[in-house]
C-alpha cells in the first residue's frame, strides 16, 4: 500500500499489488483499512524521498569559468518549487495584510468627513475602535506570517544539507580535476545569505508589492483620473525595476565570483604557511591579495552603479508622484469631483506606495544578491554524481580476482589535448596475490588505482572484478569489496570513528585488530582518551607517520577483498614499512593487494611486479618472482 500524496486530512492511496485505480480516502478511513484500533497500535511505514533533494536545481556539468546553462532565476524557481504551498499561504496572508493596512487612510478619510460636518465624539470613538481592531488583526497576521517564513527557511536549510551530504561523497572523481574541492564547498555558506534575504523579501517585499496593488485599486475607485495616475505610476515602477535594472544580475554574479576569488586566495595562505613565510612569500601574498581586492572593487562598482541609478530614480519618483497627486487631487476637489477626505486618503496611500517603493532599492539589491547566491550554490548542485543503476551484489568471502583489459585514460576529458595518463594497459591479479605497481612519476600508477576503485572511468578498454565488468557494478557495491590507502585523509572526529567510519560490518574488535596490525594500538591506548581521542584534520596529536598507518588501519578494518595502496609505504621508515608488509602481504590474508611503490624493499615482498613504462613508451612490463 502506497500513500503518494496528502491534501489536508485526505491521502491518495495506491495498491501496488493490484491494478486497482488510486483512490482518495480520509485519514480515518485509512486507519480503518489498516485495522488500527487505537492510538496505541502502530504500523511500520517506509518514507521514500529523492536522495538528491535539490536535483531540480542542477544543470549539466560546466567548468568553473563557463556560463551556466541554467539561469539563477530558473534555479531559484526550482529551489522554492517544493515549498509552493507555503508560498501561496504567504501570498494570501500578504494580500489580507495589505488590505488591512488600508484601514488607516480609510479611517482618516471618514474622520475628515465627520469633522467637516460637525463635532461629534461618538463617530470618532467608533472609528478608533475599528481601526485598532483591524491593525491588531494585521499585527497578529504578520506574526503568523513570520512563523511560516521561519519554517520555510528551516526546510530549505535541511533540504540543502541532505542533498549535499548525499551528493558530495558520490561526485565523479574527474569533477574536481579543475577545482579545489574544499574551497568549492565554501559556497554552502551562501545558504545563510539565501535564508536572510528570503526572509526579508517574503516578509517585506511581497507585502510592499501587494499593498501597492491594493492601494492603486482603491485609488482607481475614487476617480478615473486617478486610474490613469495608477497606470502611469505602474509604468514608471516597471521602468525602474526592469529598464534601469538591466544587467544587475550579471554584475552581482561577477561581484560574487570576485569575492570568492579573494576568499580562495586567503585560504591558500593558510593552507601553505611555509611557502608564504619563507623566500619572501609574504610580499607575494600581499601583492596577489591587493590585485584580487582591486578586482572585487571594480566588480562592486559596476554592480552598485546599477543599484544607485534605480535608487535615485525611485526617490525622484517619490517626490514627483506626491506632488502630482496633490495638484491633481486639489484640482478635483475644487471641481467637486473628489471629497477632501478622499484627497487626504489618496495622498496617504500614494505616500505609502511610493515611500515603500523607495525602500525597494535595498530590496532590489537584496534580490540581486539572492540570485548571485543561488548561482554560487549552483556550482554544488551541478557536480555530477556517479550512476547507481547497475548490478548491486558481488560474491563475498574470498580474495578478489582483478583484470585490466587494454585500458587507456586521458585527463581533461577523453577528447582533450592532454597527454594520455595510461595507454593500452593490461594486467591481472589472481586471488590472494600481491602485486607491486612501479613506474616513473607520471606513468599513471595513481590513475590506475582510481580506475580500479571506480573513481574514474577509462576512455577505452575495461576493468573486471571477479569476471564482472566494473561498468556493470554500482559504485557503492564495488567499494564494499575494496579499500584504498592513499595519503592522509583524517576528518575531525575520534580515532575510533576515523577507522570504522560507521560501517555496519566493522566491529569494535575489528578496529582494535586493525590498529594492532599496523602497530598503533599501544601508542593510542596510552593517550588520555585512548580510542576516543579527537583528531584534527591535520592528524594531530598523531605524527605524520602514525597518521599514514591509521589510513592503513582504516583500509583493512573491514577486511576488503581487494586492497589498493598508493604510495603510503614509501613515506614510512624502512623498519616500519617492513613490519607493515608482514601485516599486509601474505597468502593467509583475506585480500588481494596492489601496492603502488618505488621502494625496492616493497617490490621484493610482492609476488609480482607490474612496471608502467614512460609516457612516450606506453608499455607495461610484468615480472614474476618465485617468492
């Protein structure tokens, strides 16, 4: 049974086991159908939702400097589309609020007319009570409107976090070739800008627009000339918004890009402290920072020039409209076609309309900043993810068999002009075998490991695991059977968390066994908090060598069927590397192992060696050792 849609207290019910058409039933009828007798009874339901909550906002992949194929305005529409029901609530509330705020000029009109015909206290008291009632109701409505907007902001934040938490670990490896991933993810903080500006626009800008329309409608009922005044005012407002604001979105996006260029450079200064502290690097840091700051200033000037001309024209319109209405209304009063009270009310309405629109200068700038923020978030939404529509299951329990069949790979796209990282490479790894992968720098050792782990896809040829083409496997299913140790990848968390990664098939004892195998268990247990010691992203309080061994412990903790080690052993002392080889290589181990290394001691411990030739030779040489 499937509940596919909810409207108030009614649900759309589908029986997926039969061909019965969908039906709409009440919640009470659904309870009866499920035989739920009372509130104490429970039924297990599964809630299905899109894994990529912002998929409707994404576009095909593009480069960092390439123009978006989806405009920021279209992205904004896609982002708020799931919240359309609440947006309609906000619009309805704003219409009611704008109507209620007209109580003041209408009350003033009645008061002027009452006073003009005599001095009576009772009508004034009644007007005051009615005005207070309407304004109090309008205040309560605005408070409720603020709560609705707050809930919308929370949902927007959670949707974005859910999307990125699912998307980022599944981004294709080649997507980050032209960008530094941590700096790219900094664009997540644009959600704060989106929340604040959305709050301002939904609470103030929408109310201003609707109050303007309602106020103009009231003026039109006073006199046909005032209807013409409304139309002229609307045309001038449209000219300010669309005519004078032309190009504002593009300049806002350019300003945002310049801002992130400054932020990225400052992040580089912190990421490479030695480079900028030595060799007069501090002066280069200042020079580059100054150049980037000047670039931001130029972009900001171009953007503010558009905002300023809109603001100046709006302020001029405010003065012109108030003066024109006073002259036109006064003439109509003299002609007897308008009462004095209507003139005062019309003047108040126009003052509110044009005064509010004069404040729209700030709201327009906020709107441009909102679109620029959406554009920045689009860089995250556009990151291409791996496909998950392939074979799910593989056999378990035995070391893996690997085959590489005439594989070639080129960075920068298969049709690019970059030299080939791999060309026509073929090799096989038997179950339980240990293979050393050697070759000069740039020969493609790390690239081959990326291909075997599914992080990249070959331009030609194919790879097999247990006789199954990797293209037929889901990436997550593939990675349940292999592990990669490469460099230091530590996140802020405990040592225990950094090893087990909350994998369901990794027990606390597996964590201890893995740490013991790499010689880290005793040093870690001597720390004040033991396995609960919190590590920083640089590995502290562990040394660099200990951090590298921790990566090996993470790789073997889940007992993978294929172990891929990319240069980790080359960065360790001889005695440490020798001890680790005894723990990693051997016929009794539950995995096959491929070790990319240039150290002879590592090569001697392996069953076979595969040498990737130089780029210009494009050949693979294989040698087999007897022991």
